[in-house]
């Protein structure tokens, strides 16, 4: 079996192209493509899979609402058989929001299957809609983002395991805690197909996301090993391309489990020895032999953030520094330090010096203190905007770039009176306004 998607998947595994070089928009424009026996893939922001059995069709994940119409048309160009089941791998919006076109068909409504905690997630999302709007604007720069408060509810839920069939194909569904507490992975034994959801997504596991709720790296690793034991022929991930061949599937899953286990064990060892969080996050590193794998690159999350989540899981929110237990408000501390330094401009100048010396971690901290000490000083904001813009250019992960781009845009919008999101996209696009155009082109 071959298809453009599988050809790209083989090239990425072999290292001749990176996952970021795969033309997903072009692949989507070709409709669904067969990736296993009577299994098709629509490579969206969240992948959607269609499975055909003697008893009809099933979907594994349904993508987002923006692409729902296009995805529906692509699936229906492949098959007009009734959709009996739609399985949510977890409750994230980019996996559950594509049901409307299928529900609207002149046919019995598909039965949505999910873990029992998906419904609780939807309740939490409704309660935190404003917060989720803000963090998704910050992380992705969405300009017209309003977090939804209503969701397609599951018709059938389960706790540990569930089996359903479409005649000649069985869905063996298993609950796991990893990126989320409501994850489902599925194995189709007759087809040798493993559907992982976001338990495998071709990047460093999203086990540390700094703006989201608790992750579970220990249990995630356990789930990956259980999946590896299925000896699947094909792995179909929640994001990214398929992996074909039992040896490759096992390697990808066990490597990812080993990666997480190593971070957990290093962190717990230092915690048990009495180390503070600050020491741990600057000491724990992923295994060198795995950090170079194309499916373990920190393009979305980062090992440093995973370590923070391990600490939170096992040690709570206090980082071990007694001064941080009940601190003074940020602006009070910032003002005191600015007074000692000779004013907020002096702190900002020291931030600029640190940036010029290549220490952007220190530069960001000093620039932030300067802004907190005098939030009306445009010169301070200009330095803060430049420092964070330089930080954006240094970072590899979506999460870090989003937070730093937002910070830079906050200050740049103060100095220019431009809309914050307009500035956000300028900075995300690489705009360095303080560099002369000729020098910019030379870079």
C-alpha cells in the first residue's frame, strides 16, 4: 500500500525531511488517503481517521470546527455509508469539534464514544472559557478566538476498557492518563492498527504545558508500553504522520516511554535529596541518545516544562524557596529592586546589556522587573519588547514562542499604540523593527 501521506511518513522517519517540512495543507487538499486496510486519514490540525467495516463506518477523532465542513466532504467522497461510531481520543477542542456535519445528515445520528472524564472536561471548559480564550490567543495568536461553552456530548462512556465492532473490525479501547486524564487509545486487531490520539504526536510529549492542567508522565509511559505490546503494524497518531512497520512502531513508543521515564526518575531523585525546583529544572536533561530522534524534538512542549509538571504532580506548587511561599506582590519587589538599581530605566538598561551578552534568561527577568516598577515608561517598554523578541527567535517550542511573543507585543503595542494582536503577528513573523532594513535583509 502506498499514498502520498505514507511516502512522506517514510521520508520523515528516514530523516530526509523534517516533520515541519511536510506539506500538510497540500495533503489535506487531496482529501482522505488510505493508510491501512480500509482505514483513511485526513491530516488536519488534529488528525481524523475513517474506518470502514462490514457494519458501516467509524471515525476516530473529528477535528476542529473550522475544518469540519471540508473534512466531512472528504470523508463522504470516500464513502457514503452511515457513520455508526465517532470515538473521541480525548476532549481537546481540536479532536471533538467536527461532529456537526455528520449529526446533520439524514440518517441515524452517530454514537459518540469517549472516556467518562470527557464530560467533566467539557464542564470545566465552560467554567474557564475566558481563560482558555486568553491562553490560546497567547499561544497561537488567534485573532477571532472565543472559547466555546457548548460541546457534542458522548452517547456512550466507559471507565477502563470497551470493545465495539463494525462486523469484521473490532475497536479495543483503553483508558490512559497522559497529556490528559480522559485519553482513549484504540487497537484494531484484525487490521493491526493502533490509534494513539495525543499519546503520540511526533514531538516531545506534551507533558509539561505551562498554561494547562496537570499532566501524568509516569502513567503516560506505562500506556506507551502497553501500546507497544500490541505489535501493531501501523501507528496512527493524533498529530503528525503514520508510522508503518512493527519495529518502527515499537521503537517510537518505547523510546517515548524511556524519554519520559528518564525525566521522571531524575526529577524524583533530586526531589528526594531535598533539591529545590530551581536547581532541578536547570539540571535534569532528557537522555542524549533519544533527544535527537525526529519524533522527540521540543517543537511544541519542552523537557524543562515536563520537569515542572513532575514537581507539581509529586510535590505541589511550592518550589522550595521559602521567600516564594508568601511573597510580596511582583510590583512591590520590582519597585524595591529598581530603587536599589537607580530606577526602572537602570534595570532596563541592565536587561539590554544581558541580552547583548547573550543571557536572554536574565535579560527577560530584568526587563520584566523594570516594566513592573514603571509600567508607564515607554523606553522601558521598548527594551522589554526587544528583549522578548530576541527570546522568541531563540526558542524552539510553540509554547515558549507564544508566551514570549505575547510579552513582546504587550510592550510594543504600548510604544506604538497598535493593536496587540497585530503586533503579535508582526513579531511572530520575524519583524525586528530596531534593525535597519539593509541589515535585516543581510540576516
